[in-house]
């Protein structure tokens, strides 16, 4: 039915409102080739007219690679990861402690910034390399240590180590890694490798690991200090998540729609800890059985005496603690709340950054993590005083989305976002980034604010 007729017969569509009726009239007018008094002359299209418009893509037969190529952001990779990974493994990675407030706030803090660009700079060439902890890096971010990584995808740590080496960024292996210290070293001979230490109740075994890492050429030790006990990861408890994953009726049903993950798991090396024993309880039970809650600053001094390379303390959440560990003579600190997986409603590490950088920037190297989902976040952190940023989930989403190729895609996305942001800010090197480029907009303001909180120094 043509438009004018419809308007004449409003009873046909009793709910038709006046604005919609007018729209129909316009369409109808176009249909009659008159619009605003102009007569549109039409002709048959020729083949030659179409040729310049046609942009058929080469068929891409590798479905995984096709999806990875189509992912433009880390959030896109997260969505892909969720489709490809069984719920328990995805939730173990994606989830955080208690109500997951810490990770939510940390991500929000990066969104709540304002960049201040400079104009008319020649940004045809941008340098993203500098020195971190005594060695060169091509980009100011590194892969964070993560446990049980082969659970997310059987390519696991070796994929991370290989991609990091290719990209010129450090790779961190966790004490709870699922590839051995020596295998990671062999996979990434030319790359920089950092080892993350959890101090176990059994000190001798912890230090045996440290010695193996030093012998295998790991140049930095990250001593994680925010895990006196395991955080309450409620998704894991609800999912009955165990290591190795147990085949319950629920997991079997979930596996039916993600067969590839299970085929990979069952046809590759069995999952186990690279450095420690097998375990058949939940992750939380494992951590509580192994972690040493008696750890103090004296132990840190002891670790320092036993490690020949750079020592960095990971999990600093207050300025006072930052000062205390720097006074012990460590080489660097990571402002981190463990990706929100330990204490919930913990300080946002990115908020802490400006005040810690102001007080300690001249005395130590400051790294930051938790909530980084984009290369622009990395730029903001560097501008406010970070030497480097650790990326945890951003890399793991890539891994779950497509194994090693997915990790490569995650690093490529972050690197491209970082370079583009630097160019748009009008800076040509990391050294040119400064606090004048970023304002942290306040959303959460302390009720009593006479203490330095680090929230929004600019
Ligand atoms: C971690 N993290 C971590 N840290 C650590 O020191 N040792 C470890 O074994 C682990 N394991 C681990 C597993 C998983 C699945 C995640 C997501 C994280 C914390 C990690 O090193 C880093 O601090 C956070 O991941 C940073 O936050 P984003 O980047 O994930 O937001």
C-alpha cells in the first residue's frame, strides 16, 4: 500500500502516530520520484559503475583467525573467549574476589580520565621503547604472571612467552605456572623473562625455584605480597572449579558446546603445576595450604639476599608500604590489587600512582596493574609516572579466544592503541609523556580527605 493511502486509511494501523505517518508520507513521495520539489532522474546502472565499489575480501578459511582479525578491542577478545572456553575456566580468569568491586573500580578509573593533547607536533615517527628494570623493552607493558594458564588454553605460558619475545616485552612466569621454568626459557631464548615468587610455607622449595629461575636466565623476580591467604573467588566456589578440572555432570554439559577446549585438554600434556605438586582440591584450598601467612618485611630482605637479579615487590597498595619496601632497597614496586582477586574494595592502583610517583619516582621504578584493557590506559599510566604496566586478563582473553594467535592479537591491539593515542596526544616518545597529558576525574572521593590518597592529583 502506498504512503498517501496509508495516511488516508489510518484505521489500518490504529497505533500509527502523527510523526510516523509523516515519515511514511515522505517515503511515499520518494517512491513517486518527487521529493522537496526535485525530480530525480534515474537510469539503469552499468557494470563499469559498480566495479570501483566492489571490495570483496579474500575468503578467510581459518575461522579462529578470522574472528581474531575481526576483534578490534580487548573487550571483543573477551566476548570471543567467553564463547570458546568452558564456564569454570572462563570465570576463573574473568572473575575476582567477593562482589568484584575492586576490578570494576579499577577499570572505571581508567575510563574516568581526560587526555590533554598538544597540537601541530610532527608525530610521523613515534618511539615506544625505553629501559625497564635495567633492560630494554619495545613497549611499556609486560605480561603479568598468571597461574594455571594452560587451563585457559593449552598453548598456555609458552604462547605468552613466545609472543612477548617477538614483541620485545617481558613475560612473567608465575610460581603457579603450568609450564616449567626451563621450558619457558627455551621457548623465548631472546626474550626478557621475569619470575614471580609466592613464598611457600616450605622456604627451601621456594628458594629452589628462585635458583632455577636465576640459572635459566630470568632477570627479574616479582615477589607477590598480597596473598597471605586466598581471596574469596566466589565464581570458582559456585562453579566447583578444581585443578585439574573435574568432569562433573555440569562440566560435561558445558563441554558439549565447547568440544574443542576439551579435545585440546585431553590430547595434550596433562595439566599440572610446572613448579609444584599436583593438586585435586579447589584453587582456594590449594593456595591456603601452600601460602605462608607469617611472611614479613624480614623475609623480603632474605629474598633480596638470595636473588642475584632485579627484585620487584608486587601488590603494594599504600604509600607507606611503598616507602617501606623502597627503603629495603628493592629495585621496583608494582602498585596492584592482584586484579581485584584478593581484597575486595581495595585501593585502585591507578589512583595511587600519582602520589607514589611524586614521592618515590626518583628512587625506584614504579609499575602498575589491575584494570588495563587498552593501550590508551597504558599511555595514561606512563604519563602519571609508571615505567611499565602489567597486563593480566587482557592477555588471557586473547589466549582463550585463540591460543598463541589470540595472544598475538591482544598485544597487537594494545600496541596499536598505544601508538595511536601517543600520536593524537602529540608526543613522539614515552619520555615526552607527563602528568600534563592526563587528568584523573574523580568519581570516588574519600569522606575525610586530609590524608594523601592519591586520588586525582592533577
Ligand atoms: C593472576 N594474578 C597473579 N598474580 C601473581 O602474582 N601470581 C599469580 O599466580 C597470579 N595468577 C593470576 C591468575 C589469573 C587468572 C589472573 C587474572 C591474575 C594477578 C596478575 O598478575 C595481575 O596482577 C592482574 O591480572 C592484573 O589485573 P588485570 O590486568 O587482569 O586487570
